[in-house]
C-alpha cells in the first residue's frame, strides 16, 4: 500500500457560498481529518479561495475538479492548472466521467491535462472506469486498461499521480461493484501500470462511486484500494467525517 489512505471529497457543482462555508467549518471543527488519513476537498472553483483560507491551518488539502490542458490563453470559461496552484491547490481531478461525458473529453485531452498539472506542481487524480454496458459485456477490464494507457503520459514518474477507478454506472447511483470485482479491477490496474513501466506499488489507486459510511469499511479492506473519491457523501460533514474515521480505523 502507498502511504495512508487518501479520502477525497468531490463537491462537484454543489453548495452555495454559505453551504461551502458551513461544510468546511464542520470539517475543521471535529468532523474532518483524523491521524493517519490523507484528506482533500475539491470545491467548485469559485469557492476554492474561500475554502482554502478556512482549511489553511488544518490537515485538509485543496484540489480543483478539472483544469485546461494549456497553460493560458483564449479559452473562455476554463481554468488553468497554474491558477489552481496559485489559489493553494495541491491536487486536480482529471478525466472524471462527467467531464468525459458532458464535455466530450477524450483520453488524449486528459493526457495533456495530466502533463500540464504536473508542470504546474499539482498531483493529478486520473479517473477511469467502465460503463454498465462494458461491464455487462464482460469488457470492463479491457475498457479500463485501455483508458488508463491512453490517459497516462509516458514521461510521468510513478509518484506523481493518483488513479481513481470509478465505474461510471456506480457514480451517484447507490450501486457499487462486488468487492471481488473491485479487487480484480485494482489488480488489473496495477498490472497495466507495470506494463507501461510504472512502479505500481508507488501509485495510489482510489475507488470511487457511491462510497458511503455504510460500505466504506468493506471497500477499504479490498487489496490495493488506496482510498476513496467521494461525491455525494462528501457534501455531508457527518458522512464524510465518518468515512474518514473508518479509513483511520483501518490503520
Ligand atoms: P458519488 O460520486 O460518490 O456521488 O457516486 C463519486 C464521484 O463522481 O467522484
């Protein structure tokens, strides 16, 4: 296992300013980090500075939900990796399935975003995952492996990125794969990483998709699961805090 479990809260396009402050306050007042667990939150970009200021003296890191593949330029509405770094981010999520679907992002673009985030000293969390159709056809492993190979640039060091395995059909649905399926996929991701010359033991592989307090303990016991990318449950300080505590209890 690569270091402590990593629990990432992806707020997506949720919470108004007041809500972001309330959630952050709760996380910094007892419902947040515990010893031996790495915690990061990914607020909407408009609230990054605000949340960043509130977590500054706490053991919570900040990340962006996406970045553009270029450093700067004429890209209306986009945000650069450099800007994320400027406002105090250490991480950025790239290739989330909602970006791949809503914004037609290809693995080729994602690869460029990964490179740009490294260039700007951010650690990218590279999301990959199969659709229900692919799982149903028995093609989950090959689909995820292909996505991973296409999204990870050759020139990357093994310590420079995190992988998040998020089955598209499990995101926000309340359904998760069987623990055996999660184990099989994480083992396959390790193999794929080895095949593209990465020290697979140095790469954290998170699971994401309907992680809740009720299923976190069993998911964290699965071999090669290095933490969780949490969406819906990260919007409740009680639920997110409980997931963090469960991760802490595993150590
Ligand atoms: P979820 O989202 O926990 O709401 O399923 C996970 C994600 O999309 O990162």
